[in-house]
C-alpha cells in the first residue's frame, strides 16, 4: 500500500487521519453490500504534508494567519489568497505524481473524474466541513487532474474554510487535506438524501431532494429541487418543483448549464418506485454508520450510485430509550433556567437527588419523560398548567402536539408523575397546611423555617468534615434523603404555594376589577425573606466597602482567584474589604451562573467572578444605595397598595373587594419572597458535598489516577465512587467526555421533542405587537428604553447606566447584575421563573422567552422593552 495514494478498497475508518472524512466515508461505503460507489482513489494527507513541509514562505503566512481574529475579514482574505497561490505554484513531487498516474491508468485515462477535497476534520460526528473546500467535476487527463489536485490543496485556505475553522476552534496548521479522485457518473438525475427530516429532525422521516442532471445545480441553489418525504417505505409527501436549469457534463471536460425543455420542467424527477428504492439504500447506509446521514446520490441508466455520505451534525441527540414506543421529552433546563450542558457528575447527582425515573439525558442536558402524563387527559391538563408558568413556548408546543390525536393515541400509559404533592402522604397534607398558612398568615413562619434550615446546614458541615472514601458516598446518599425531607416539608411547600396563589389572585383581580396590569410588580418590591434579591442588594454594601480604597479598585482589574485574599491583605484598605467580601461569600458563595450543575465554579472558588458586578455598582450607584433602594421599594409598594384599595372602595361591592385585596396583599408580601429559598437550600448542601468530593479528588490526583481534581466532573457519581474505592480509572473516559462536552456546548436544546427526534415548537400570538418587534412573555410591567447589553457569560458583563440586560437565561447567580440594569430580556423563562420574580421585586420592566434575542438584538443597540404587553422593539426615534 502506498503512503501517498490509496484506492477506495484500501480505506476504512482507521485511515481517517490520512484520507480525511470524505475519503474515509467513501471507503466505508464501498464495503456495504448492495451500495454502488463509483471507483476512485485518495491522494493522502502525507502527500499534502510533503508539499508544504519546509516551505518557509508558507509557514510564515500560516503564522500570520494564526494571529488573526474572526472579525479581521480583509486581512484573512489577503493572507489566505497568498497561501493559496504558494500551494498552487508548488510542484508536486515526482514520486507522488507517478503514484497518482498509476491509479489513473488503472481506472482509465480517458475517463472523466470528480476531484474533491477531503479535510481531516471533515464529516465528523461533531463537525461537518462540507462545502468549505473546492470540488471540480468532469476533469479529464492526467495533467489536468494533477493541476486540480493542487487547487484542492489550496482550497483548504479559501476564505470560507479559514473562517469556519476559526469559528469552530480548529488550528489551521493541524488540519490537513486529502484529495478524492472519483470516476464521474453522468446521471439523468441526482440529489441529496437526509435519513432524518432536516426540517423537523424526525428520525423516522427520510427526505430526498432530486433534480435532473448533475447534483451541483441543487447544491449551488441554481434550481429548486423536488422534495419527497418517506416514512417506513411509504411516501407521505411530495413537492414537485419547476426546474428550469440543469447542469450537464461536457465531452471534453467541464460542465455546462442548460435550460430544461418547458414540457419537462414540471415533471417528477424520480418515479415513485425509484423514490422507495432510494429510501431503502439510505436506511441501509444509515444502519451501517449507526447515525442519521446526509447522502449524495445520482441515477445513471436506472442504477443508483452513492458519491458521498456524512453524518448530519445539526440534529439534537435523542434520549437513549430504545423500547420501540413513542415518547415525549420536555426540557428540564428550560424549567430550571439553565439551558447549557451539564457535566456528567452534575447530571448524575441531580438524578440521584430527584430520584426521578422520568429524567433522561440527551446532548448533555436533562429531559423529563412525561409520556405517561401526556397520554392521560388529566395529565395533559396538569402539564399545561404547570409549564405555562415556567415557559409559555413549552405550553404552546404541547398544544401543537396535542392536535396530533393519532400520535397521542400511540403514547403508552403508565404511572403519572405530575400529581399534586408527589410524595406519599403529601397529597392530603399539603392542602391542609396551605389552609392553615392562609388563615394565620404568620410573618414568623418563614423565619422559623429558614432558622431550622441553617441549623441543619451547620450540623451537616460538622458531620461531613472527617468523612472520606467509600463512606463519603454513602453519607451523601443518606443526606440527600434529609434534603428531600426539607424540600417536601408540608409547611415549606404550603408557604411558597400560598404566596404564589396570593400573587396570582391579586394579578387577576386587579386586572378584572381595575384594569391594572402592573399591580403585582409594584406590590412585590422590597418584600421580606427573598434571599436572592437580598444577594444582589448586599453586593451594593460590598461595593461601598471597596469604593473607599483606590489601591483595591486597581487590584480588582487584574485580581487572581488563587491569591485573592492574600493579595488584598497587602493593600491599603484590603483588610476592610476582605471583612466585607468574606461574610458575603459565607452567605452566598455557593452560588454561580448555571448553579444547578454542581461542577460549575462557585463564587467561593472563583471570587473574581463578582468583580465586574462590584465595579459596576461603584460606577452606577451612590453610597448607601442598598438601604435607599429598599426604602424606595417599600414606599412604592405601600403607595400602590393604598391606591388600589382606594380605587376598589369606589366600585360596587367595594368594601368587600378592598378588604379581600388587603388580606391578599399582606399574604403576598409575607410569603412571596420565600419562593427563592428552597433552591438556595439545595445549593448550600450541594456545595458542601462538592467540597467533600474534591478532597477525595485531590487524593486521586496525587496518586496519578487523574491529572487534576476537576477531572472528576466528567465521571458519574457511581464511576467516581468506584475510582475512589479502587484507586483506578481508564482516563480515556474523561478525554472522550471532555470532547463530547465541547460538542454539546454548540447545541441548542429543544423545548419539546419526541422519541423520533422531532422537535415540536410553540409560537406566540403576535397580532397585537408592533411590526418589527420581538414577541415574548410580559413578566414585569413597565416600559423602558435603553442600550441593549447582550451578555452571554456573567463574567463578561460590564454594565453601565442606561443598560438593559439581554441574555439567554438568568438564574440566581445573575441577580447581583439586576441592581445595575434598567430592564431585562431573556430567551428562556416564564411568569414564575427566577428572572421574572426578581425583576418584579426590583421593579424592572422585563420580557422573557424572546426567541434568539441574543442574536437578533445587537449589543449597544437602543431598544424599548414593553414589560406590560410583552415585546421588545428597536427605538425608532434615533
């Protein structure tokens, strides 16, 4: 076997590094029985390396290219053009040329060939470089083929290929190019076949694009394709397009566009029998590769040929539940306000804590399997009510799904999850406790619950301090039971339930009786016992401590997590600042952005994460702003209450309505803040568990079992337990999962999908919003104009006066930012999710659930947020 040229019959998946993705797939395709693949060979990456090695001019240009950023388009174009010219002008070594000519002679010198690029990072399960390098069709003659091989090598540095590598983090100097030389087929028809529907992502629906002549007319967008949809050997949809152009091969090489005869333009490209035959070939290829495929095909003399197959990289993975039954999965992350991937340790610990057999993993996220609930009429009603408060688009997606009555009938029945209470004995106790809480409305109730929890936390810290090894894992599992008891304590659940019911009653009645939409927003300001809003306000106190000391402020611009407090101790005022920051971290240091993933760095581990917010507070607020904001909120809430009661008195039955409203407002203000506390409790205990696990991880690192403590984040709870017990681990598991996690970060999780992979979407009613506005859910009333500050990572947030925060989601870790912004726009959320609750308490107009807000709104753009009607629009008076 030559090191420079390999025939398709010599190639399999072990040759990826020397023939690239396209070449590897052609070698594998040629091994599938019953699949026709035109003959050919690959010029290996070793040949490419031989061409570029020692080329000083090329290496100098590559060094220059590596220093550029994505936005430097003109420089990218200039340097890329120089690199292409150098490669095309470099002579092919005689030894390589001879081997290429031998294969051409073997396959037929007078035949026409397609010459295609095949990059080593191309057509991988996690990335597709399709279309990034060049393809040349109908190339005839040895010299011409050699010339186009050089052109393919050069096309590794086309502008689009260079930009794509930058976007996906590939090193230009470590991506090599193989070239595929394949005998041309001159088809009557050609096209593309997706073994999973590229629009709905349904894995059971196969989609075929078909047109006359060479497939390049479809790929380049010159003509509209016929589109055929099939499911299990049956054509379920056909769209026959008008096809005015066709690309044919010329006898002497090259291609030509021609107009199709008018009478043929609207003909179906393939017969129904051919469509079904092609589906069978597609399913066979998919089964061979083990994943949905994007397949290029052509039809010549009634025979189908496959000229390429690659994985479809745009599909979101489906939970691995292969029982042959239809299922429905709802995003856990959209409910929890954290749609980013979770590392394996965080994933497994959450599943252990919830003990929820309905939680499934897919794409690094968790999904609820609510199939049994949605198979039941009562379950569907409960699900709509539950998710309507968290994410209206999930609710609307479910409504769209429920219209498919035949699909709903196929859902298997079983034990429902969505039941009031959820724990044995709680179903009847919760309503009784809720009635007691409502009737008594005791302000001390919440204080007592919180006090008991703090005592429990202190006890846990003492008990876990000296526990390690296998005993630690048993300890955590046992303590999880204690945490669950705290979470489902009837008094605790009744407190937040009654608080939310009071808020909902007030909202509905004030709208009905007074036409007042924003009442709850104002009435919720400066309520007691909201540990999350207090977290944001107390950071203002930290800013007050810092602002007095210029040396500390200067240090914060380049602070180090590892030596943070040691460095402060050497500065004037550093000791005073430490005495402000350390108590803050003792109380809130277990929090961070994306905190439901236990592996995320907490503020206590990474105190520098607080610095942008501290500096923003110093810039944007005067001293003592904490107490000023609280007093202002109390004053506005009291004034709004008196205004509402006064207006109600004037209505028919006004005294009764006023008296009832006064009671509900008292309940709301006593209890609504507690809604944030249960999650705070979970984070407290999780951080204690994490610290204990990291102690054992340190021992694993010392023993060389892992390379650093944080490697344990890529193991499940049980895998980590086994590693601690045996002091052994296959480190390849961690390497593999790190790569998977990087891939998962690029995926966008669907709100709702079926076991067939189909993504079901929901929509908003946009009839009553202005043209050009983005629709969302109004969760905190008011209208505000300001500068959009698009923030994807909390640590990158630099907030100035007049800024409106635009981000994907917010969880409690984002709260300290809320005190500095004028309004809020998120892509995820609902009326009762974190961002909505805190926005109302801070009096910020907010719209959540705005699809693609961080892409459609430009950073720095002036926008208007209508938190009353639920939309965001650009300011037109600029």
